[in-house]
């Protein structure tokens, strides 16, 4: 009987020790942000999100010129906003760069080349929801590197970073 009780206590001790060494829980954290800007909102035409990764398309089978037009929706509290490039557009495959990258912003007032340090003022006229809301065309283009070896193959990528700023009302009578 003493042997049975001893074995029972030993088994109970192992069970309690195993429970004490059970794995700790895993804590996971996600940082969420939401930006609310009362003066300007820039998005895809449906008003939901901004663009992620987009591919420039070859203009023909020679694959020397590439382009893409993206519609952009801008809602602003006023009637005007400024747009410019925050940095030059460079597309590289690690060793070669695309040539002549250009970014143009098309709107009712025409089409303008965007550049770093060159701000374009855009006037909107479609009144909606306490401001103005219009869809504009962002036209991106670049030429293939055109090296003498003809070995330009590969994936070229780069970041297009633009700045959209509302224009403050001047308070003119």
C-alpha cells in the first residue's frame, strides 16, 4: 500500500511539474494608424486607398519606351492645391537605370511636368461635400537604358514620392 501511495505522489509530482513548465503565451502587437486630414484627401478614383505597386507597360514589342497613366482623385476643402515631386523618380535594376523618367499631372487646366522644387498649382471646380472633388491623370513614363550590349533585361523599380498640399484661402473680398 505504501508503494502505491509513493507511486501516486511521484506521478502527481511529475504532472504538477509539467504544468508549471508549460509554454508561456505569445503576445503579438500590430500598430495601427489612421490619418485624418481636414483639408485634402488623395486616393484612387473610388476614394478608398492609394496605389501600391504599379507596373509601367511597354509601348510596343521593342520594349524601349514604357508608360502608365493612373487616375487620381483629389478632394480638397478649398478650390486649389499644390502638387510636386518630393524626390526625383529613378528606376533601377541594381546596375542600370531607366532613362528620361517623367511624371506629368493632367487636369482641367492642362498637363504639367512635375519636378522636385517645381510646385504646380491645380484649381478644381467640381463642388462636392463641402469642398471640391476631381479626378486627375498621373502620367509616368521612362525609356529603357539602351546600353550598347543590348542586355537591359530585368526588373526595374523605384519610388514615386509626391507631395499634395492644400492652398490656404487668401481671404480676398
